[in-house]
């Protein structure tokens, strides 16, 4: 059975009260007072301590003092301790009709007052610390929730930017094909519709590799209408990688970047390679394409795709080492590591 923190505190205080009642009863009984007097004194002492301790707890719960008004807190704790001690004295004196015990109560007033003050101050300190920790935890939780909302909003924004970015390029190609080859333009419109329909269904941040490859195939069909025989793709995904999960719409911008720097500026056939395999607990995705540094230098920008992927991976995994690019002679390689 799981108990709440408040329940545990109450049970702990009750256990402490019982133990202290037994201890106080024993100490008074050892002073040659009757067991009835000793037990009455101990029970009334704990009763009024519990009542005034609850008052202190309530005050400290709804009023969090700072260092400047600490003396004010000590002041009203002194008053409450004096009130608790006085109530104890009068109640015990009323119930215990014994002159010797009444004298004993008067002689121990300062001791009882000091003990009550220390206990009430301890309750005040513990309540303040408890409220402080709870407030700090709530602040941290609100901060984390706010950061998570901002992170999700930025991820959604990045995903929404991917579609218009690709859509504008495709529409420009369709416009050019309308005059040159109406059949190809019609085919490309249908393929573009299928691709966009597939991306709009991806509400989750992560999808299976198998699903992502199907969406990538739709994209490549569109690009092959644009580039014809010039675009050749070689996609190899190990069977064990197909059930793995990756961020949705991750492969399309990578391949788009490879096509941009591999086919633009040349009329020759170009092969884009994509391999997916698993090493230990990471999914490795490697894309390679021919690369001409002279023609690439004349292109504007470095491509929205790779920068968006870098940002998405950081937001999802809080790591900056999951995307790496390198050039080996005339081949440009993009390497992705996706933790599983």
C-alpha cells in the first residue's frame, strides 16, 4: 500500500507523540508522582502541542517568510509557545487537584516554555522547508513543461517547413513539364498528391524505418519524373532495421540534399546510395552522392534539409553528434546515427 507524504508525516508525528508521552510519563513517575498525574500531564502536554503545532504549520504553509522578517516569525512562535504552555498549566492544574503537583508545575514553567518553543520552531522550520521544496519542484515542473511545449512547437514548425520547401520545388518542375510533357506532368501531380497525403498522416514524431522508406519511395518517384534516366537510386536496408523507429520525414531531406548536389549542374547519370544498418544500439544511415566542389560552390546556401535535421536531432535527443558529413574525393557522404 502506497501512502502519501502527508499521511507518512502524520503517522510519524503520532508515533513520536506516543513515544514522548511514554517518556514524559516515565520521567514524572520517577519523580515520585502518581502514575495518574504523570499520564495526565503527558497527554495534555502532547494535546496542546499538537494543536498549537498545527497552528504554526498552517501559518507557515500559507506565509513564506524571508530573511528580513525572520524575527517576526520567532516572535509569534514565542507567543504561541507561551499560550501552549499556559494552556497546559491551567488544564493540568484543573484536572490534578494536588498542591505539590501545582507547585511543581509553577517551578517547571520556564522549562516547559523552552521545550514548547523549540518544538514549535522545529515545526515552523520543517514546514517552511517542505513548502520551499514543493514550490521549487512545482517551478521546475512548470519550467520543464514550458520547455517541452516550446520544443514540440519547434519540432512541429520544422516538419511543417519541410513540406512547403519540397512542394515549391515540385510545383516548379510540374510547371516546366506542362509545356514539355503533359503526361509526365500529370503523373507527377498524382505522385505529389500521394506523397503529401502520406506526410499529412504522420502525426507522430517517430515512425518505423519501413514506413519511412515507403514515403521516401514516393518522393523518389516524383524526382525520377523530373530527372528521368539521370537519377538512379540504390537503397539497401538490412531486415533487422525495418522495425526500428526513426524521426518521421528524416530521410527525404537527406536524399533531396544528395540529389541537389549530385545532379544539379550535370547531365550524366548519377547514382544516389542509401544504406541503413544497425550497430550495437544505434541505427546508422549513410547517404552518398557524387560531388563536384566547383559546381557546388556556385549553388546558393547549404540546403535547408540538413540544417533542419541537425536541429531536430538535437531537440529529440539533446545531442549534436548524430549528424556528420564528409567528403571523400568526389563523393559527399552524410552519416546519421539514431539511438534506439
